[in-house]
C-alpha cells in the first residue's frame, strides 16, 4: 500500500505551525506496513487542494489529508475533494443532531455554518470525533482510499489510531517494527563510519543514523508477517550496535536520557542532586519530567550568581576570584556542595557561558564546565560547544543538560559500593 499525506492550511504552508500531524501519521503508517512515498502541503485554496489530491490519487493507493474540515469559510478540504472526485455532499442528520446536542449541552449558540460539518460525501463513512465537532471521512472509490482527518492534533491522533490504522493494517500484507537506538558522545560521522558496512549489507532491517542536538539516533526498521516477528529481526542488530558503542548507546528502544538515568538510579538505590548555573534548572527539569523521579532526585539549586554559589553551595570566594565562575575548580566545589547540602549519593554541577555574549578569548561562548561529586571523589571536565546564529544559547544549554545527565548515568552504572554520603 503506497500512501501520500496532504496537510492543508496556510498556517502550515507559511510556517506558522509545525506539521506534526504528518510526522505522526507517517510513523503510524510505517508501523502498520504501509509505504509513505509522498508528503505534501497545500494552502487554503480549492484549486490547490484539488491539484494536490489529483496528483496524490494518481500516484498512490491511499491518500490521507489533515485540516480543513471545520465550520469556517476556509475549511474547504472536504468540499474540494468531493468536487474533484465527482461525489455529492449529503447532509448526515445524525451528525447534525449530535452538533445541536453538543452546543445545547455547553450552553453555546450554534451558528448555521457549523452544520456544514455534517455534510458527508456520498458513499463515505464518517469517523467519530469525541474531541471536536468535525467528523473525519473515509471514502473508497475506484480502487483508491481517501481519508480526511481534522487538523487539531488532539482530534486527529485518536481518530487516526482508533479508526484509520485498523483499516490500513487489515489491507497490508506485512507488518513493520521500528525502534530507535540513542547514542551520546559520538558525532554522526563516527557513528556512520562504524555502521557503514552493516548499513550497506542489510536490507531487512534497514539501519539509518540521524543526528540530533547532542546525540545520534539509529533507526532500525524491519518488516515481517507480524509485528512481533518484525521486531525480532531488529534484535541482533540492536545488540551488535550496543556492543560497538557500549554505555554511550544508552537506549535500545527510544527512551530519553533522563528516563534511563532515573531507572538506573532507582535500580541502584541511588539519589542525585543538581547545582546549575548556565542551564538554569534544565537538568532538574529533565529529571523531574520522568514519572517516579522522586525516588531518586533530592533536589537542586539554581545558583546563577556568584553570591548564590558561595552562600548556598560553599564555593570559596578565592576560587571565584582566582579561577572564575566558569572553571573546573568552581564546578567541582558546586558539585561537592550540592551533594552535601542534599545528602545525596551523586552531585552534578554545570557552569558555563551559554551566549550569545559574555565569551572571552580564553573562555569563548559555549564553554561549559561540569563537576561530578561522589563519596569517593570529584571529577571535573570542560566542553566547548560550537554554534552560531540565533540558536547558540539554546544549543549550549541543551547540550550541557545532556552532558550532565550522561555523567550522572555513567556514575550510576559504574557504582559498585553500597550507597552512602
């Protein structure tokens, strides 16, 4: 089954919003065994929508559109599709009554244009929308399958999962499994170099690396008669890649670095604490975003000023005077201070120059120092993150956050003694 996804809306075409719907649908179709060959974006114009549909239905078996099903004048996807297919729209009285009941139950006035959402192409099956007012459309005609979904993700996603994917899965001969391995601490070129021979020689599963901010993802995709069998095909390759990269390949199934860290700390019975300057609490936020993190996280201090570093964490004034706040000696004392303050097993610190200003020749923008304090000693290190343009600050802070999480993970994995402070 060859598929095309068409996102309709000027707001998508002009970049006002991200096209997350297409990403979500493409991933679901791939897992169901369908082949996504095209993705298109069309503006809110009947002619553009008709042209996009005509092209898509010529080259693909299945076309899925998102957006343009609502009550306003520019919601014209359904009308344009019906016109191009030569299918009249018919008022579905059951849906019309549902709309009246919905507005009555909310105490809101239902304007007449809302009823256009009850107009369904003749021969089509309406798809229920418990999270909104616009039903989806499923129409099979001349050997083609046209599926039209609402634009808001909170409406589109459950409709796609509950009513579209079962139809797609029933028509595909093979099922697919996709898994993501995450590698920290290696650039994309180094990952590709190690995997190149395997990537070229393997067809099922396919192996492809993708660079992310601060890490590399390796996608394994396999197909087989069942999803379970497809996943099994990926397992030996996942294990081989894990052997190549060791702990740096921290996730075999798409878990975030923070998720793996929290689970590892919990398994070891360890607790951690954070002292942050340039990241402004991002490390703490990443950890506490994981459910159950209260088992392993004692707390953190955002010590942005030198006075806070001294008063809260015990950083010595002479250290700040001689070495500066962005230095390994300062990072080490911050890490020791937060571990003692919180009575944690592990203390991590981050202090740096995130940019876009504030750098010097000796300490340019992107210089970040880290400290890791354990009961057996403290280690420090410095990273230089290079970036330019508007994202230099975000890049430095994001990569520093990941580095801090990985340092904690490595310390937890290598922990051999009983926890103590």
